[in-house]
C-alpha cells in the first residue's frame, strides 16, 4: 500500500460506502468510515437495501475497487425469461413470451448485508479506520473540515437532503411504483426450475409484466440461507396490488401476498412459488416501500462551507425495475477513485462537479432512460411497444434488450420510434418492420410442471 498523504472520510457503511472505502484505502489514501451501526448490527439488524443484482459491467467496477464481485460464489444467472400480460382485473390476455441469454456476461444477486460484512472485514484488516457514530450535519461539518475529500453515502434518506435535486434529471415528483421484496428458500436452481419458461431453468430470472405492475424472481445469495431466490414486485400507484403490498407486516405476510398474486395472475409459475418458504432465521428478509427516482447534485457544503460529495443512493436513486441503483453506486465510486488517483491538487468544486458530470453522462442519463422505458412511462410507451415485441420475435434483440441492464448506453440513441427501429436493425441486421411483422401474441403460456422433491412446510 502506498501513501498519498491525503485523507478521505466516508459517511455510511452501506455497500457503496464500504466498497469505495476499500478502493481508496488500496490506493493509499488514509480512510475513515463513519457508520451509525457496528459491524454486527449491519449484518443482523437491518434488511438488505434491495436485491442489488449486478449485471455485467458494474462487476468490473467492483473489481476496480478491489472487492470481490461474487461471480462464481453466488448462484449463476445467465439470462431472463419475460412474459407480458395485458388487460384489466383478472380478465387478461397472455401476450409476450420470450427467453433471452445475457450477451456475454452473467448477473449475480447478493445480499447487501453479506457484501458489507465481507468488505468491512477487508477494510479493517487493511488498516482502515471504522467509527460507529450517527453523523449529523454539525459533525459532518467538522469531519469535512478535517479531510481532503468527504463522501456522504448514507442512502436515499440519511443526509441526502444536504444535496440539491437536479430538477432537469428528476422528472418524477413521486414514486412510480410501490415495491415489495421478499427472499425465500426451498427452491433450487436446477434445469427443472422454471423449465416451462427457459431451457436454462433456474439460471434465468423470471419476469412477469402486467398492467397493474410487475413481478420478478431472481437467484440470490442470502447471508444466512445461502443460495435462495428473491421475489420483487412492483405495483402501480393506487392499484389493488399496492393495497396488498402495503398490508405486509412481516416475512410470512409478504410470502402470502406473493403466493396469492401468483395464484390469481401468474399461475404458470405457481408450483415453483408454492415450493418456496420463508427464511425463519432472518426476520429482515423482506422490505416494502417505494422509491422516488431522484438525481442530486454531488457537490454540497456544510455550515462552515466545507465540501462534501454525494455517493451511491445519496446521489442518485432509481426505481429498481432495471436494477440500476447498486450498480450505479459501484460505477460512481470507481470513477471517483480513478479520477482521484490521477489528481494532484485540491479536490475543489471544479474537480467534484467535473468528475460527477462525466458519471452522469456516461451512466446515469442512460440508466434513467432505460428505467423509464421499462417502467412503461407514457412518454416512452411507444418505444417499449416496438422494443419488447422485437425482443420476443428475435432472440438476438431479446439478448440486446436485457443487455441494457448492464450497459444502458444504447438507449441514448433513441429519440423516436424510428430510432428504436434503427437500434433493432443495428442489432439484428434485419429491417425492424419485417421483424415486427413476424410478431404473434403468445396465446396461452406453457404452465409449470415443477414438482418439488420435498414440499415446503
Ligand atoms: C426493492 C429494491 C430492489 C433493488 N434491486 C436492485 C438491483 O437488482 N440492482 C441494483 O443495482 N440495485 C438495486 N436496488 C438499489 C440498491 O439496493 C441500492 O442502490 C444500494 O443498495 C444502495 O447502497 P448505498 O450504500 O448507496 O445505500 P444504503 O444501503 O442505504 O447504505 C447507507 C448506509 O448509511 C448508513 N447511514 C445512514 N445515515 C447515516 C448517518 N447519519 N451516519 C452514519 N451512517 C448513516 C446506513 O445505516 C446505511 O448502512 C434495489 C433497491 C430496492 C429498494
């Protein structure tokens, strides 16, 4: 480890803060992390912040920070199977059905508490300073005054209010969905799991899109149960699904809501869902809430005028439909680390805003647009109505569509339906209209024949 004689303070030991801390420590900075919880409490007393799946590219940022990205350790995810229904109430048509491999990379879903625990141990073993303290704005003022660079990585809430909202990049005044997340055991990852959706079986995530909201299953590594599955549901504001999500009070009631949702809307996946069971050893295996997608300015100032930098969810929070939040945090941390290593002078306003602007234009703008398309925001619904049928018709484009979860930048070329068609042609080599002409509604989806070896209790 080389010394740069420069000090970095990081407030918040979520997965972004602690991963950045390891990176800066490895690069020779003198690093102090301030966390409102001790290591044991971070592991035991709180839920995971989200499913935090990393898709391809962001795993390279974890590597650049010097932390293990869990490839080869968490259940392997090689693609997504997607199904779309349309209609109101229980009267719906089974419309789109396609299964796509990711284009040349794998995804992994790892419990954020496990990542934090491992990375905090790594940080401490390398000589990092860890202070358990709930940092308030006054304390932040003195910390920022005593360090060359201070990051605030306290999540969506925490100290995020210190950073003004970038209104031009934050079009929503409220969350676009209510979300319900629950992690469960009892279902493996073999070829027999979700076999009705994909020959890859339990190596593919399973996505269902409906007019009321969306449901998603993904292989997961849980801190206590090990290989497991996460369910993530999104409910349209004001919908019946939202009422159900809000009724959840614990893991068992979350599990029941998920089972009922599949009984009524997604019965093709029901045998798999019925074989899952609550992870009893973790009372925090679920979360329910909503995220307002917001982009903040990274540069903030404390009462005495010291500079602080927003990092991770404190800087940008996304609706999780395209799994961008955790990935964005790692990418931002790696970009700031690379820029800091190459910078000799003061970390002044110009350096902070310049580094952040590059991050916004190289990642955040595209990640937000891809998220809006997947949310079927009315402004972009026309693009989705071309992109999804093309994905269902042409496997190459299906792969490219889910490739956006790793690298969303191709969406920046889309400003019209014609642009969307050009992207389809660019990927497939075939005229988009001729691909779309081949599209036929799915009719009736194949149903699961899955039989659990041992029925769930
Ligand atoms: C349902 C759901 C699903 C998701 N799925 C995905 C996905 O598949 N892929 C993906 O990339 N992203 C996903 N995300 C987003 C992802 O989970 C988050 O972006 C990421 O975990 C945020 O990490 P963070 O470290 O920035 O913030 P946090 O995890 O919120 O960490 C903040 C830390 O700061 C500490 N803290 C707060 N205030 C203070 C204070 N005043 N002083 C000291 N410490 C403080 C907290 O205790 C906490 O430990 C999902 C989010 C949700 C809600």
